[in-house]
C-alpha cells in the first residue's frame, strides 16, 4: 500500500491508502478529522471545504496521490484562534450572529469565508458584495443572509 505524507493542521501525517482514495475520506475515515463534511462528494456543495496552502478547495474531489509532502492542509479544527480565545474571529462572528440552523454546512462555510477574506486582503481590498456573491457553499436551511453578515463581521 502506498504511503502519503502531508501537513495537516500544522503536523506532519502519513497514511497508507490507495492513491485513488480522495482526501475527504482520508481526513474523515482514516485520520478521524470530522470537521470537513460529506455532502455531494463531487465538488458541488462545498460542505467539505478545507484549505490547501491557504486556499479553499474541496477534498472530496482530490485523490490523495495528488497531495504532496509540502502541502499544508487546514481543516476547521486547525483554524488559528484569536490570542487568548478558543476560536478564530470568523468562528466567533458565526456564534455571535447565531448563523447555524442545522449546522451541517457551517464548517465548510467558515473555511470558505476565511479563505475569501484572506484573498481580498491580499488584493489590498475589503470584502464586498461581489466577493460574497461568488461564494457557492450550499446551505439547505437557507441561512445565507446571516452567513453574509457573519463574514463581514469576521473580516473586521
Ligand atoms: Fe465536497 Fe460536496 S462534499 S463539494
């Protein structure tokens, strides 16, 4: 069985699985990291969104063979907390606004939000409606208005 090494939430990990196994199943079933959720399994719903090297991506669509030892995978469990607190500012914004209804999509929503804010900051901008309109994470409870408000608050 081939071995695959990568960085996960700041730590080096090695797994032995066939190369075609997609990363979402490695994270959830092999490594026990359950923040990334299984929704569609085909890169549409965004429930599984994590970061690879700081950018949002869908691990349900990436075979483990495409992940290398220099790749840094971050799940919601690895988001850095604000100094002196337990949560990342985006997570706190989510709680402050009672965003979650069923909650299933929320880890993916937050990971997309963090990556989106990071991207616009790198471009020297503040987050705007045009950035929020590009977010494609599905929420079947329809909490989109609260999600948009939380992203703006978490970006402050
Ligand atoms: Fe990955 Fe839907 S489960 S995009």
